[in-house]
C-alpha cells in the first residue's frame, strides 16, 4: 500500500488551524483581562507567554509546509 504524501501536510495544516484558534482565544482573553482594572499580573504574563509559544509553534509548522529552495 502506498502512503499518501499529502496526508502529513494536511495534518500539519489542521494543527496550524487549531493553534491559530488557540492564539485568537488567548488574544481575546489577554485583551479582556487588560481592560479589567483588577487583573492578575501573573495570570496575564502566563497568558502572554503561552500566546508567544503558540505563535512560535505555528511558525515552525508553517516552515515545514514550505519546500526547501535550492540556493
């Protein structure tokens, strides 16, 4: 049986979509906490750190989708 060469790419694209959704959710939470005058600074820092981790993961996955270009 032959393996589908597009299957890994589709899985990567699905994971990117999941992470993008999480990133938007974190952004919304951070914005809401920032507007609230009585927010927990530690919680806000943790959310911002997680948001950066998610963004970095998205970039790594996007790089896997781009074929290497010979220089």
